[in-house]
C-alpha cells in the first residue's frame, strides 16, 4: 500500500514572516494526516521552516540542488548542504527549471544521482508541453524523461524516489488535467517501470501536479495510479493546502 503524499512547492514566493505564518497555519490544521506532508520553501527559508516544523509530521524539501557536492560553484546549493539543513526530499527537473534554466535530461539525471548519493529522495518531475500533447507525443516525452534517470541510475534507484507527473500546460494556468487524462499518463509511467521491475513499480509513488486545488484534488487522488499531489499556487494558503491534504486521505 503506497502512502499518499502531498507536497507544497512554494516556488519563489514569501518572506520569513509569511513562511512562519504558513507553517503555523498548516500545523494548526493538521489532524494526524494519513498522507505524508512535505513543504518545499525557497532555499533561504529552509532553516526557518526547519525550526518551525520541528516535532511535527511535516517534512522538508528543497526545490532544486547542484549536481556537485562542494567547491567553486558560485551561487549553487549542494546536496550535503540540504541534508545538513534538514531536508529529506528535493524537487528535481521541475518544468520551470527545464524551460527557463536550461536543465536537460542529462543535467536532471546528474542531479538525480547526486541527490541519491546524499540520501536525499528526489521528487523527480516529468511532463509534456501543450504542443507535445497536441502532436500526440505525450508518451514519447514521458518515456524519454523517465528513461533518462533509469538509464543513468537503474530502475532500483526509484525505490528511493517519487515521480511527479506535471503536464506543463496545467502548471499555474488553472487548467487541470482531467482525472482520466492524468490517470492514463500515471498508468503509462507505472507500466514502463513495471516492464523492468514489477515490485519497484508497485511501490513507486507518482504524484500529479498542475493546478491541483481543493476542488479537484479528491477526484484526481482517487485514481488508482495517482498517489498524491505536488501543489504550487494552492500550497501558499494554509486552508487550501490543508483541504488537499484531507482530500488525500
Ligand atoms: P501549480 O504548480 O499547482 O501552481 O500549477 C504546480 C507545480 O509547478 O509544482
């Protein structure tokens, strides 16, 4: 039985005060959740959030990391630093990183390897653009993106990772994939992994991301291969985030 996960990707939003307020709002409303709850603040707020969540069920993730562990890489943040700061997870290969910061499949695979080497669990993002969906090549894109990490690190590495399917056309647009559309891609992902290792596929958590909100979360998460959500906009309001956590379980 896969434990559901609800992860809040705060992206580049907030202040020290708003981060504190958001965490205290989430903590106040958490009612022994059956889902695993993760927050992903900007790097500079990780220490503040780590302090605020101490003793709660909330876990900490970063939104990105460097593929190198230490050295002359101005402006970068390494896996050992994230581990040292209390992170258990790290979002990798988010479509915003792929589209705006030049992260190729190859870079994404290097970061995936570095995260695992540092005992950080990747929340590895994959997803097609609107153009790719319209050309009917969604499965080709998804296959290429997942194969990039399987070919580099082996299918067994997915035992320590989470996949987030985020159709790019649904991120921050208010347009959500229908439960059927999302389920089809999630099932495709699980089957692709199952072709290599049925046991890993069965235990692999595959989150949906892209305009998930309190109104659509329950129907999406009710699908057999959707194991929770990676939430952007709706994770910035404690009430909305809590409603999604409750919808998960
Ligand atoms: P959204 O973002 O919920 O605002 O669409 C999701 C994400 O990018 O992780």
